[in-house]
């Protein structure tokens, strides 16, 4: 408190008249000092005034400091202090203001500290009041505990601040070391710079001297000097000529490049036009062959002349390919016999009547490849290339529906499979299953061996004797049989595992893909002995067809066509035997991510794609024959995808699950009824006893009797 009062007096005296008059002369100041001394300590001498008045020590010290500064001004002596100008007074006052500002700042900091102390005291007072006002000892004890907790919290904060301070001190030391190193580096660079400056100065002096007095300057009359100068002139002329020639050649190259670009663009346009014309020709030829087939079916055996003529036209149409190859050796967009995964691009039908259909299908495939939108496929491939880490999202869902390019498909499938079986996957599990299969033979091994030779007869990887795919497929199927004894092996699993092998090219990955499809994506009883879930899905498909395509269902119902005979295999092997490989693998791309709803979508889309063709057929047998191969004629994958994911909407999964549950209940009731009837029959048969079989007489006995 004494400091506060002294500071206030210092502020009061700092702006008073004595301070303003002190710069003018020392006389008035000496006259003001004795009254102050008398007021404070009467009877004392004026010389003892500073010691007797501590309250006025601050302004007195400031005044004396200003006086000393004024007395030590470099341009004025002591004798000229009374005649100083107004500018000098302003300078002295500014200095005094600076000193007082510093004092004021220190007093403000002191006030802040006192405020904080006052607040702490008030908090202590409130805590003490609450402690004294507590009625029970438990309340007081709780207050004390609260206080102890506060103290512990403050102790922890102090420790944290101390650690932070130590860390900052350590960082400051490191920074100081860095600063010292940088200073040393800077000093080294400055020394180098100085040395370089000296070298530059020496070289500049030497160059100046050489310019003023060149050493060994050639004489103008020297013949060697003249010949060299003449040679330099000739070289300059040659250089100018080469520059002119270079500019001319550059302009010529630019013109040739423009002409070449125009020719290339024109050639590209002509190739596109030629490809379009070839595609149109294939389409027209396909329609012509289809017309011949329909005309042949319509005419039948009415007249021999018409049937012979149609047969001749069909044979000529089937032989067009050889003649076209000799007439037009240039192939714009050649189609290989096998695709990237080893499937035949055009199936080889064994029935003679279906060879015409194979020719039609070959023309459709060629037309599709010629008119394939390369720009869209290139954009899709660029999107997959730019895609980094795979994360479930709506964007990934749309990209999977559009299809995965061949170079990215193994990586994407492995990620999709891992999402499904990560709770089952262990690193050495597949090797353990292989060891178990080598130790003892599985009961399903014989059936697996029979089905190996029937797996994709239209794929070169499973028909070639030297291929390793059949043995890999055998090991995958045997391992799955050991892994899932409830199913063991069911016909159709070989095709699922074969597709996984063709794409992933790895046994273990194909095994886990088969596990993901059978045990996580498809319902539980899909491959059981009764195939209950598969039958339920066929009934659900019938309901969806009646809802989405009532005309087609009515048309097939009138002709007693049972679609489950065709579609049951679609669901059992996920279209592995039905669609061409390019479309099939795009279906699997979405199927591995979204599940069985994709199978329903594409099954409906296939019928919608060919609905008009089916409606034109009027005979039930003809419809069955058409349904056997019509999925192989689908070549426009984008159209099929658009029908599946746009035209079939809305397609809620909740509705699909409800229909599955309803048909599951009905089917189980039917199966229970069948079991009851079977049990009754067996009881009746047992109650009748074993029937006595009558022996049939031989021919010899008959002849003897005769």
C-alpha cells in the first residue's frame, strides 16, 4: 500500500508546475525545495531534504534525471541552460513522458497482480464462510475434500507447467545451439564472400590492366592475323546462311506436320466410317439369316422346291465368311477366337439346326465390337486408375455396376471377398484343409472328379490337357468340402470356383471367393440336399416377373411354359453358363458387393431385353428352344445394365426379404405335407407285408408247353 500511495504522489507531482519550470533554471527549483522540507521535517537544513521526504522521492529523482540530461546536452554548456529554445523543452518533456509511461505500465501490472490476489482472497473468504455455515460435519468434510481436490488439480497443473517449462527451456537451448551453428555458418559464408570479393577485385584490376595494355597484341599488318580475321568473316557468313536454312526447314516441317495431322484425322474418320459400315453389314446379314430361319420354320415341308431353295440360301450364308476373308484381307477390328479369360467368343453348337443361330450370334458379337463406345470404356478405365484405396461408398457402388476393367478386377475382387470373410479368414487355414484332403479321401471326391471334365467345355483353360486349372479347381472344391461338411459338394459349385480361378488366378483366393458366395452372400439352404432357398428364389422371381412384365407372364402362362426350368440354373451358378464372359463378370462385380439382389435385377433385365422376341413366338416348344440360348445373344452390356438398375426400380431389399419369408413358409409347409404322405405310404406298405413277386416264364418253357 505504501508503494501505491508513493506512485500516486509521483503521478501527481509528475504533471505539476515545478516539473515544468525545472528546465528553465535551477533557481526556482531551489526556492521550492525548502518549503517542502519544512512541511515534512521542520528544523532541518535544506541539504537534508531528499532524505527527509521519501514520498516525493520519485518525482525528485525524475526531475534530477531530466536536469542531468539537460545539463549533458551535447550542444549546450551549463552557462547556456537558461537560454534554451522551446524545441529543447519539448525534447525534455518527451523524455519525461516516456519515463512516466514506463512507470504507469509498471503500476498497471502491479494493480493486475493485486486484483488477482484480491480475487484469491475473496475465494478463500467464500470457502471459509461456506465451511463455517455448514450445519453438519459431513458437509464440512465434503468442502474440505473439494478443497483438497482443487489443491491436487492445481498441483497437477503446476507439474504440467513445470514440465512444459523444462521442455521449452530444452527447446530454447536447442534453438540457441542452432543459432550458434547458423552464426558460424554465416560467418563462414561471409569469409568465403570476402575472399571471393578479393579475388574479383584482383581479377578486375588485372582485366583493366590487360585492356589498357594488352599483352602480345597482334600487329595489324601480320598476314596470319589477317587470314584468321578473314576466316572468321567467312564463318559468320556461313552461320547466317545456316540460320536462314534452319528457319526454312522449320517452316517446312511445320507444314508437313499439319498435313500429317489432317491425313491422320481423315484416316481415323474413314476407319470409323468403315467400322460402322461393317457393323451395319453384320446387322443386316444377321437379320437376313434370322429371316431365312423363320421362313424355313414357317414353310416346313410344304413344298420341296421352297425347302430346297431355303436350304441352298442357308448353306450359302454359312459359307460367306470364307469368301469375305479372301475378298477383304484387311480386318479393322479383329475378333479373337477366345476372349481374355479363355472363353469361346462364339459357342460351337453341336446340333445342326443351331449352326445358323451360331452364325447369327457371331455377327451380333462382331457388330457389337465394331460399334463399341471406346470413349466410355476409356473414361471408366481412367476412373478406376485414379481410384486409390477402396472404401464402401455410393460412388464405388456405381463404378462396380458399370464394371471393373480387367487389369483392376483381381485387386477389387480380393477386397470385396475380404470384406465378406474377414471373420473366417486365417493365414494357414487353406493349407490345413489341403493337408486334410491328402490324409484321407472325402466322400464327395468321386462326384468332384466327374464334374471336373464337365466344367466350361467352351473354355480353353479347362479343356487343354496341359493346363493347370483343372488340378487347381479339384483342390479348391475338395478344400471347400472339408470346410463345409453340411454341404460338402453340390453340382454348380465347380462353375463358381472356376470363375473365381479365372479372375483371381490363385487357389486360395478362389477358395475364399467360393466361401464368401456360399456362406455369406447366398441364403443358408441354397446348396442343401433339398435346395430349399433356391426353390424359394424361383417363386420370388415369378412374383417379380408378374409385377414388372405382366404381358410376358400371361403369354408364357397361356403356352404352359415353366421358366424355372431355365432360370433355376441362372441362380444356382450366378449366370456362369448363360451370359457371355464380358457381361457375366460385370454382373459378378456388382454381385460380390451388393448381394443376391443383383441376380434378381439381371434376371428380370434379361427377360425385358428379349421380351418382344419372346412375345412373337407362339409355340411352347419353340419358346423353350429359344430360351436355351437367347442369353448368349445379349451383347449390349450398357443397355442390359440400364434395364437392370434403372428400369426395374423400385426394387427394395425389404420387399424381397418379405417375399422370401412368405414363400419359405409355404414351401416348408409343402415339404412337411410331402413327408407326412410319404410316412403314411410307408406305414400302409409295411402293414400289407412284403409282396410275393411272380416268376416270369422263359421262352424255352413256353415253347415246351406249346
